[in-house]
């Protein structure tokens, strides 16, 4: 038993021949080390929790990147999904009760006070949202919006419309960045903000109403949607109104999710650096670092703003 323990723990004290014999016997018996028992002895279970929203494609991409970073660091992940029938606080409490070493909360909608209460039980890292007294891993939202506005100006657009994300995480930052970027043009460009929401239905309804009531001479020629899901709603409303994209109205998104990359959508969008965000969040969670970080996004130009060459 002592020899087997030494071999299975990769500890010193056994010859190469003995190691080979023990591992061969273990394989024949179908033996697998009990990671839970090891964690009890070491007082660490090398398991992290992750909360994410089921309806958001970007969250799935981030979770996949977190799995890759966790594998490299020797950690396991436990997902706490949220949706219409499961709220975020319940997901966080479940992960905390499961004994995770830390929790990475993607785009948390909870108040700072509520997250702080969870953090009293287990360290919390906030992804994509700045939270007071919580380590936060962010995207430079302002840089992404500035890149979109600059691109549209270069394409000749002077009347811009921001399809706002309402109370969604990051909506306020993107709205403010849009206003500031337009203001810096000193009147060369006009920018209006249209109340909508972060999903396709809300964006479609808002855009449909806008197109019904806004005359062509004053109508925006380019729409900056809060995210890719909202951009899909805008594209549907524009198509229903009989307008051509991008010749009569250009459309942009944010996140560069799987929707944006579909051939029939071909959406210009801002790509968040999923790999860098995941690596930074994993590092913060495993080291209990209090230092947050901000990561630059990248503009990806597609056919929704630039006509394809015949």
C-alpha cells in the first residue's frame, strides 16, 4: 500500500520499474485517484466556480476559454448557469456551498453589496463589470465604441444612432463613450441615443418604431447596437422597412459573438479579447490577487458597414 501511494502521488521513493508495475496494475483494475480525498488532505480542492448567463453567446466563449486556462493551471471549473428560472444569487450561493476556492462572475447583475457578501465566504473575481472592492477583469469599453464611431465616420456617416442596452451590464459605459466620442467631433457628426435593450426583441421593437416615425432626411445612416444580439434585432427591422444594409443604413454590434460571424449576418463588431480576459480572471482567482486589469478590444470590419465588392 505504501508503494502504491508513493507511485500514485508521484512522490519520491520508488524505482522506475516499480512505478511501471504499479501503474500497469492500476490501469488493469480501472483505478482512478480520488481528487476529493487529495483535496481534503491538502485543504485545497483546486476547483473554481464560474457564473454565466445561458442566453449570452459571449459568456459561453468565455467559459470555454476559462476551461482552457484552468486546464493549464491544474484547476477544475464548476459552472453556475443563470437564466429565466435560476437567478444569479442562487448560482453564487450554490458554488460557495460547494467549496470552490474562488468564483469568477461573468457580467454580474448583482449589487456591489450583494457581491461583497458572497466575497466574505469565498473570493470573487468580476469579469466584464467594474465592482467596488472586488477584483475586476474588464474590456476597455470606451476604446471599442471609439473604434466603431471612427470607422463609421471614415465610411462617410455623419448621423449616428446608438441602440442603447438599457440597464444591462456595460450599457452605461458604452452609452457614455458614444456621447463623448460624438461630442469630440465638434458638430461634424450628430449622435442620438435610442432606448432599447440588450436582446433581439427589444432592439427590433425600438428600431421598428424609430424607422416608422423618423423621416429619411433626418434619419441616422448608421446604427451602433449595444451588442450583437441587439444588432440582429436592428437588422431585422431595417430589412422589414425595405432598407439596404449597408448602402442605406450601416449596422454595428459589440462582442463579435458567433452571431456576428454568420455569413448571412456579416456584422461589423468589436471583438473582446476572450483569451486574455480568461487568463487574467483565472490568474486573479487562483492567486487571490486584488489587482484588476483592463484589456483592449479589436474592431472587426464586415459587410454590415462596408459593401462587398461585386
